[in-house]
C-alpha cells in the first residue's frame, strides 16, 4: 500500500513537473511576442451575464487557451446557500452554463460542477438553479456533502492548513475554473475567488479555528491552481453577506472579472466593490499572505489588463 | 364476488403497507405528498378531529358500523405487517401446523387494556398512548429498524454508482427508541408468527374498540347454518381464531374482515348478512342484545374520550419548564406536543436536514420518543416547513414558510469566552454567515481595526441553529436554548440601501 502510494505520488509529481515546465515555456514565449500577448486580467461591464462572459473570455484569448482537447474540467461556482439567483448569494446559473458549454466546445472530455455547500446541499443545488443549468449545458453535477468525496492532500507552502481534505473532483481533474460571485462577508470581509476555495475543502471549520485569513491563503497554495478565475459581478451582495436577507442587499453591477492570477482578480474585484461600499484592501490580509508565497500579485498594474465597457 | 373482494383486500393492504414503509424511510422524502397517507389512520384522525381529521374519522366509524373491522385488514399497516409475518411463518410450518384453531377471547384483558389506554389518552394526552398506538408504533419500527437497512443498501449502491446515487449519513438512531421499536416489533412478530392476529385481538386498543363497535355493524360475516357441512375449512384459515365450530358463530369483535373464510368455503356458506335478519331467525335474541349494549358502551366511551380531549386542548404551557431539546416548529409548546403527539416519527423521517430525532430525556422521563431537534449534524432550513406539514395529528401545526420564519423555537446565547475572535484574535464570523435573520451581526473591535466579533439580538433569533451548528469551536460559542413554549421573533431589520449606478472599474 505504502509503495503504491509512493509510486502514485512520484508519478503525479513527474506529471505536474512536466506540465509546469511546459506552461512556463509558453508563458516565456508569450512575453516575447508583444502583439499577440493575451491579457492577464480582463474586466467587462454593462451587459447581461452571457454577453459579459463572451466578451471577457474573448479578451482572455478564448477558452482554448485554458482547456485542451480531451481534458477533464471542473467548474467550481459558489453554491453555498439555499437561495434563488436574484439574492446574489450564489454564482449566476447563466454564467455557469455558458462556461460549461464553452469548455465542452473547447474539447473538454467532461465538465464537473460541485460545491461544498453551507445550507443543506440539495436545496442549494436546486434553488440556486445551478444544478439544472449545469446539467442542461452538459456538465456532470458532483456530490460534495459527505466526507467520502474528499481526500487528503499536502500543502507544502501552507502556514496553518498543511493537510486538508479536498474534493476528489479537483484532485482528479486536469484543469479547473474557479467561478465565485462577488460578495461582502461578515467574517472574511470579502468573498471572491480565494474564499471560494473553502468549497473544495471538507473541514470548513478548520479554517475558522486556525486563523481564517491565513487558511484561505493556505488553501490557494494547492499545487493544482485554477487555470482561470471568473468573478461573477452581475449581481453583487454589498451587505449582510455572504448569505444575505433580502434583495435589498443586492446591487445590480453588471460586471465580470477574469484572470489567471487569483490574487490580482480579487484585488481588482475588491476595488470595484469599494465603489459601492468602502472596503480597504487592508481588511483582506489573505491577499498579501498569498502574494508572499507567490500565488499571485496584488499589483494589478504589473499585469496586462483589458477594461471593456459594453 | 368474495374472491374479488378478497383480492381487493390483499391489493389495498399491499399498497398501504408499501406506502407506509416508503414514508417512514428516507425514500419518502423524495415522493411528494406521500405523508398524506398518515392522515388516513384511526388515531391521528381521532386526535386531529377538530383540526381536519373529522372526515377521515367519521369515514372509519361508518365503515366499521357497516361491515366491521375492515380498517384492521385494509388500512392498518401494523395489522397488514402481521398478516405478512403469518404468511411467511406458514411457509416454515407443516400442513397441519398451518391450521388455525378456534380460541376463546381474552375479554377481560383486551377490555382492560382498551379502557386503560383510551382513559390515559383522555386524561394524560397522547404522550403515553404513543407507546401502544398501532400506527405510531409501526412508524417507530420502520424508522428505527428498516430505515437503517435502506440506508445501508443505498450506500452500497452509491459505491457501485457513485455518479448517480449519493452517500447518506446514518439515520436518527436513539438507543432508547431503537430498543423500544425492536422490542415492540419482536412482540408483534412472535405473536403473529404463532397466532395470527392475536396481538390485534388482545392488546391493540384500536382493535378492541373497533371490535366492540362492530357488534352493531349493519352487516356481519356469518355462517349459513343450512349450508354448513362442518368441514372446518373456515376455522382453519381464520387468523383471528374467531370462528367457533361448536356454535357456528363468528365473533365479529375479533373478526378483521380478511375474507379468507369466505373464499375457502366450498358451499359458499360464509357471507355478509344483515344483522337484523339474524336477529329475526335466532331463537334466542339475548346475545344480540348484549352485543348492542357493549357496542353502545364503546361508542359512548369514544365520545367521552373526545370530549375530554376537547376540554383539555386549551391548556397553556409553562414557559419556565427546562427542556434540553428543541420542539420542532409548529409544536407550539411542550404541553401541546404532549397532548397531541403519538410519536409516529413522520416528522423525524421527513426532515430533509435530519435534525429531528426521538426524545429520550430531553423532555423529561414522561415524554419519551416525542420529536426533538438537535443541531449536531445540520440546522433548520430557513426555506423549509416540511415537519409541520407532515404531522397527521396536528401535534405540529401546519405552518407556511413565511409563518415558520417568525416562530421562535429557541433563543441564541452567545458565550464570548468560547468565541474564536476573542480567544485567538483572528477572523471567524461563521455564525454571522449562517444567520438568516441577522440576529447575529459583526461589530468592529475598538482598538483592533479590521477585527470583527459577533453580537446577538436574541429577540430576533428564531432558533434555527445555523450558528450553533457551524460554530467551529468546542465548546460552542453560540448555543440555542430551547423554549418550552414557542415565541414569536421580532421581524428582521430592514436594511434598505440606495441602488447605485457605477460607471467605472475602480482600478
């Protein structure tokens, strides 16, 4: 058993290494070619969810940049709450559907959608509209309500949370796309892409017990990073988050943010959010914690950014 | 005709049994409206007579007054279960061993149990009657013994088909309830394996009551003595052991109208006859008169029980009473629950969040197996009103989702010394995150900018337990204290905010 584990880890390591080398050469090549460089971060505003997504992914270089033929893909929205879409507690189902279709069009062999919910999971999957939208678009909706669906991983870069159990779909996929919704959060201050990692972890309470900010940053050090983070800011929750009470908590912002850099996209989204309600980046230590271990950068100006108004 | 009737009986009985088994296992949760069948039961209809059960109750009463104990063979899941056990047991018996013999009634025993049970129901409410009500005990048997088996099978399937069948956590087993369910099940199984409907005719208070009312039924099954050749075929198949070959009489107080005798009689000598006709033919009318007196006594007793219950229904509860489990929404008060709940476990099984379990001590030693809520494995869904709508007794009064959102089943207590924010000076807010009414809000710690701690407004709390369940600390910093009398929470604050139009990206 131990030998098998060792071999498996060794093989996984080798594959990961190979992928990383390949990735870095591509990036290096991209930096050289100035005209064809795809954007690192894209912000689009002033449209409906499907429209926003299409403009955004186009400016990011198209889904084929992230999903290759035959790959197993996970799309990880926020499905935390037993709420319908107009409450902005969960990712917009239309956006999830568009992403799933695009992944399949890019040649994905399968697309899996799941979240470790806060409210009772069947209610969340159903009333968020996400399970139905994802299935209609051709995705498989995976169960995530039981410890059985999670496996322990090692996070060598983590400070506090070194051995969490994370969902098997993430462990077994080739690439995954992180699709949070932009909301304020009573505990973490903001919940965007990085906080959305809590939905791939089994023991959510562990993060709260061992310095929430640090553990959120720790989670994002898992070696298989999302190839793309897409922040749904069509409807945003600016108060009483992350669950919200009524639609009074919601602002219609009609925007979307995309980036390969999770720290950058959360920084950008927070600055956007600040126009609705003051939110200092100092309130989000997890951003700088992740930046310190090179998960991403808070310096948006160092990236190639596209700002698109429809 | 009797062959058809008997097949109808078997068909109705099988459907009844199947539906009740499904309703009391997790399968029932995904069949819309299945819990309606629990209203089609004698005791629930009696208890909820004034709150919607009258129609069903009168239907059963008229049915009994027409044809006798049809209820026991067609609609009682516990009775049908016993028929099943008898049938299976017969496969292991010799041909001779399968034959039933006539047995004398245990009149003194059954009448005492019946009077005692209904007397207790009238005086002390449903909570003790819960131990003997056939419908409710069937519910206990299935939730405690069958549901865990179903879950086991489901989880085997979830290993074989991981993409389509999901894993389920264990059912709400409580050792005391399990022991009760197992013991009761054993009693009924043993009695029915050896003696058919012996349980129904010696212990079951509903059986006895309906039996005595049957003594004045318009029609009764009787042997046509002109046709009878004394072959004993009917006696041999009578699982109620109520056909006396020496007199040729069918004891209608024990006959459950299974109709087995009518189809085995080669002379077609067993049929429904008008009672008045038997009276005319009989040389001695005395037994008939005696039966009439007993039946009238039974009906009068039943009336007295209902009047006594009606008089008690307005009892207010004691808000100071200490309880350690939460009364499900719609339960009003411990007093109301005690008076009306027969612990059938329908709410326990129907709860999609699996937070209701049979009480064993939470409400004291006198209120065992009544439903109680704990927030160990989940909390109460803000959008859910399932439990209050599946109760056939009105022990949990039906609530709309809107109404349920105002019912205060408990009040939150914040124990600051256990709170992560105070202990470690790090962010948490899990409680605030889950609070649906924002009875919990986060306040900034003076002198520690950016660090927020929870504050509570217990008057706004509905006691859903989101905070208690999710609080990552042990012992918990948020604890919901149960209320022995439910209250009404003050409505959540309206947090109107101006809808803004932003035209810039902000970075």
